[in-house]
């Protein structure tokens, strides 16, 4: 009799524990999904210059990653250090020229997205595109070697025009 | 140990349990010293093999010596089984504490005096055997090894080894706890095993105890597989189930395997073999699975973490700096879930930015912790299934009274 009670108790205790953990979301873990960088990512109505720069960076990374056929996250990590970049280019069989072209394409997409979102006036978008297209290969490589520098330059594009842009902001 | 247990038991029968235990403990102590002094892996493994030979002789001979001390063969089997179950639960916790407080070598150095102290009371028995010669005890060779009980022991031991091994790994490698903290956390299992030992006194039927124990071990493992959050507190209820379960099932199955069989040392040797074979098979089967899972989860968690960084409202310059530092930490802690705290240092002075960065840090840590926790789920589930499958041989096992 005691044996049966012990077995039933074990079953009940086990089911209670597993049931409680499942009810609390124990089986629901899914890593955050990585979005396809080729799919347009909506701009979340940036209000300040900093927010525009943020969206601009994301768009540029998306555009470059799409061009290379990798995720935006993988490209971000690849740009973090020269060693990471080397491993990345070796892994995907990408040379520096292809990487530079992809970064240029990313920057152009960022300008398009900014213009489409109304965050960048066409008056500014045109010269920005021209500047991006004419970035020398070496400079493009230098830009992608350092994520900070990439963004500094992105901000640099906007920086001089910042005061003008602010006039277009809501 | 799995290979040496039965031959060691045969030797104990031939030379006498007192002498076998004394020599076994001496070998165990000497090899333990060699383990502690080993300066490369090969020496350590070799010394551990020698230690297993000594340990096998001592443990199986102890079963022959115990009836004289505790009064009966049945009581001896119960005490011997309970000691084995307690040791299995206590080992990882004690090892973790010693590793952190002193060094991993200290685990082996501590074994030397313990083994030698244990040998002292046995010396008089050994001397007596040497003086009088070994009288071949009445050879009640009643039957072959208990197939079903030993098979169940192997399965349950595989599940329990997985519980102990995987949980320690999850705590240290996945959640980045220090070995001493992990040891304190897993000490819940040996403490719960003591409760299980008490239950043994109230339920005589070994098959019921074995079944209940296997169910509790499986339930606890399933609980560990479905942890809703990466917090220590949530590991405690599953550990209680595993701890109580392991003491119930290991002692009940060992008693069943020994019940009505003689010589005790040899059948005890079979139970030792079954348990250690189960541990080896369990680790061999589950290690590649969780290694592959943890690699995949690490990859997914890192991608998810990078996405969290990029999508955060934190200043772009700041977050690319964080991404850079996180990448560096991934390199530094290759193959592990990275400690990301230093990637956020120094925190910005601006209170608003500081709050955003703190939030980002929390989200990123959560992604990594949940990924690491999830990486162990499949292995815990498979281990839980092993425990449940053991119910079949438990159902087929019949207890024979001594």
C-alpha cells in the first residue's frame, strides 16, 4: 500500500513540476529571429538627428548585408575588428573590393530609405549619393574596418547638413 | 571501474575481504596521490584507472565485511546501497567546493587520508585472514547476476550522471557561475537524497521504491529541460526530485540485485559495473548531442544578441562600440557563452543613455542566458526518457528476500 502511494506521489510531483514549468513558458524559448536584410525595414519616424543617424546606420548595414548575402548581425560583428573582418571575408570568400562595393550599396540604400521616410530632403539626397558613389575603394575599406568610423562618416554626411535637416524635421 | 568491479570482487573472495579492502584502499590512496601530482592529462587518466582498480577492490570487499558490523546481509546491502547513492549525489558538490576553495588537485589529496583512515579498522581483519588463511565461505552461488535490476541500474545511472554533469555544466559554462556557487547550488541533490533515504525506511517494497525513484529522477530531469528562466531558484525543485529519486532508485535496485544472491561481493560488483557502465554510456551518448546543441544555441544567441544591440534605441556610436566589445569577448571566450558585462563598461554619464544601456545589457544577457539554458534541453529530455525506460526492467525485476 505504502509502495503504491509512493509511486503515485512521484508521478504527481513530477507532473506538477513539469506542468508548472511548461505553463510558465519553459518550452517557449525561441531565439530572436534574424530578419532578412533584403526586406525593407520601416523607419520608425525619427525625430532627432541622432535617431536619423541610427536609422541610417541600420539601413546601411541592411543594404550591405543584403548585397553580400549575409545577415546584418554577421556583418556588424565582421566590421568590429580587423581580425573579425578577415575571418568573415575568408569564410564567405569575399574580397575587399566586393566588401567595399557592398558598403557603398548599403549607404545608398540608407539614403533612399531616409528620403522615402521623409527624413532627408531630396536636395540633400542627391549630393550624398554622388559622394557615396565616389568614395575611393581604399577609403571604403578603411570605413568598413572600423564600425565607429563608419558611423562617424555616416554622421559626417549628415553633420554639415544637420542644421538644414532639422528644419525639415517635424 | 565498470570493468574492474567483478574481477576485484572475485579477488576479494580468493584472498579474503579484509586483505582485499586494505590493499584496495592502499592502491586507491597511492593512485589518488599520483592523480593530484599529475602534470599532464595522460598521467591523470592512467592514475585514475589505477585508482579505479583499488576502489573496485575496496568497495566490493566492503560488502563482504559489512554483515559482521551491521548484523545481517540485508542490512549490509541496504547500508552499502545507501552509501553508494549518497556518494553519487555528494561528489559533484564537494568536488566543486574543493576546486574553487583550493584546487582540483585537492580533491585527490583529500582522498589519501580518507582512504588510509578507512583502512585502519580493516587491518585487524586483514591480519586475522593472513594468520588463519582464507576460509572459503559457504558458497551459496544462488543464481546469475540479476539482469533486470542491473539493466535498470545502468539506465538510471546514465540519467543521473546526465543530471549531475549537465547541471554543473549549465551552471558554470552556461550561466557563468563560479564552481563554488555551482557546488552550493547542486548540493540540493545530496541533501534531498538524505530525505529519500528516510523514505526507504517507510516503504519495504523495493520495486515500488525503484519505480518511484526512477519517476522522480525523470520528472526532475524534465523540469530541468523546461526551465522557464535562467535563475538558480528554478533549478531547486527539479533537483529535489532528482535527489530524492536517486537515493530511492539506486538503493532499491542495488538491494534487488543483491537479494537472495551470493556471494554478495560478486553481485555487488555487478551492480558497480552496471552503474559505472551506465554513467559511461550516458555521457558518451549525451555529450555529442549537447555539444552540438550548445554550439547551435550559442550561434543563435549571439545573432539574437547582436540584433538586440542594433535594434536598441541606444546612441549608434555607443552601440557599435558595444557590438565591437561583445565581438572581442566572443573571441576571448571561444566556445563558451560570453560574459558580456565588461562590454558595457564604462557606462555613459548621461542618465538617460545610462538607463538605455542598462536595459540593453539586460536584454542581451537574457538572450544569451536563455539560449544557453535551452541548449541543454534536448539532453535533459533524453536523460529523462532513459529514466522512464528504466521502468520496464524495474517492472520485470523480482525481489528475492535474503
